[in-house]
C-alpha cells in the first residue's frame, strides 16, 4: 500500500439548471443564462472552506441536435464568469453528459447512446472521484430533480433536494417520481449551510 497516497476528500456536487442558474429549459442563447440569487455567495462559501465543489449536469442538447457541445461549453463559461463577477466564486470542476439514448430522444448519431454518465447513473460522480481523489461516501449532491437524488444514492452520496427549479414540483408529486432526499433545502445557499453543519465547518 502506498503510504504517500493522500487521503480522499469530501465534495459537494451541484446540479446546474434550477440549482445554480434559473431553470429555463434548453438555453439557446448564452445571455439567457442567469444565476439564482444567492448561489454565487454559496459557492464562495464552499471555496473559502476549501470544500471541493463540482458541477454535474445532464445536457442532452447536443444529442437532441439543438446545439453543439461548444454551446454547452459557452454556457458554462458564462456561468463561471457570473459566479466570479458576483462573489469571486469558482467551481473546482465541471462534468456534463451530452449523451441521450435514441428511445429517450437522442437523434444526433454522435451523441445518441446509452451512457453511464447520464443521471441517475453515477458515471460523472465516479469520474470526478477518480480524477480528483474524492470520497463519495462523504460527499453531497445538491439537485432539483428526483434523478439528482437518485444518482446521489446510487453512488452512496448524501442527496439534497432544493426547492428552486423543479424541486417544488418533485415534492408535490407533479414532476418525475417520488424520492426520499436526505435533506430538503430552500435553495443552494440553505443546502450549503446544512452541508457545512454536517462537515462540522460553521
Ligand atoms: Mg436541474
């Protein structure tokens, strides 16, 4: 055993649409991406505590032929710029899944496939853990969909549902399916406050 192997760290995984930025369906124009109030400060709080924060997002636009991967990257560039401008905040890593199976609506042959990266599968979390030495059993996933909570549980993470985006519709039973989050938070800022408590970092 390699004694020099650094101990792995917890992470906070954060969904994009409806958690960081205002849910607006498929965003075809970069300038239509807007942060939810308070999220930049919430990410900054994680940064200040040196807690690894990582975006994990299903982005099936390329598979649906709505726009190319370069557009998803441009949206992420704007997201990062807004976080930086508002609170000097940054994400430590960003993962997204551009793939979608044909039965689910994938039409662009390059991206129309079953992928272990598509939530609620755990591929993005496993890749992040492998590449950044993260301890998934000590990590948190913050999302606004049942599939975010499902992915968290599939990977052994703590699953937090926020009430922004689709969160309230999930809780009322109007959207997706029933899920049992480990914690329900008003928004990302409230989720981060709870996470800091759990990690003993107040
Ligand atoms: Mg979402």
